[in-house]
């Protein structure tokens, strides 16, 4: 049974709901701490993800520079990166913790997504979350998310973009890659990791195997 937010999991037809006080936490759940950072808002932005296994051991961490974005866009990229790792690694139970109230409340269905910049990111994250057997997202104080915050800021510091340094343009030449994927509940889930930057646009040539 899948759920978003807190409380006893609802029926499959009611995924998004207001969060009651008592948390529901099934066994075997991986926990992802996600955070986004932007200096200027919009400005140089990055995101970070830290994922812990059911035993509390750290199994994955990532800090990545995004480019010029808002803080809210960076927060969504962090969530999508966590969901991408979960689906590609066949982790079917994931709880996400974030100190972004906007991100959490939008994913819970409590806030509307009005920003045209956030809408496609929200829809992508929601679609990915629905492929999991269990998904929850909860808001936590910033002090509980300090490791992810530190990782995101370190990614910003490494780029030097916050100090105004110039950056060489990226190689935009197209490169064809063949990847097998499962089609699950309206979402194509790659069966192997993709070496793509977050937000990259790709052209799909879909063929049944």
C-alpha cells in the first residue's frame, strides 16, 4: 500500500491528503534526505541527496550543481534524484525528508502547484513516486537536514560560480544510447542508470522488446 504524507495509508484511489499527527512507518523503508540551494534565487543552484537503508546505514549520497535556478527548482531536482535512485535500484519503499515546506505540501496535495517552472518537475516526481509500493514525504526542521544542506552547499562551492568565475560551455553534441526500460503505471523506468544531467531533454524511440 502506498502513501504520501503521514498517517495510516489511504486506499489507492486517494493518494494525496492532509497529514494527521501520528506517522505510519512500515518496515524495510529507505529514508532520503533531500535539499536544494540557490545563491540569488534565482542564482547558482545545486541539490543534494542522502539515502539511508532500513538499518540506518548510508547507501547513497549525491551533491550536484544545477546552473542558474531558483531554490524551489533545486528542491524538486533533489527529490527527483532520490526517486530516480530508488526506482533504478529497485528500492520499493521510500520515505523522503525535506526542510522545504513548499515541496512537501505540494507533493502531499495540500498546496497547489501554480509555478510553470515547478509544474513539470512536480508531475515527474509524482509519477515516479506512484511506481513505488510505498512512498511518504515529510517536512523536518533544517537542523535535521543539515548533512544534505552541507552537501548541496559544497557542490556550489566546488563550481566557483558563486564567485562569478566564467564557465566553458558544455558539449551539446547528441549521443545515442540504447536503454531498456519498464513501463509502469504510465511512467518509463530505466532498467539501468542513465548518465544524464538533471533536466536534460532526450528523444525517445520506443520499441517493444
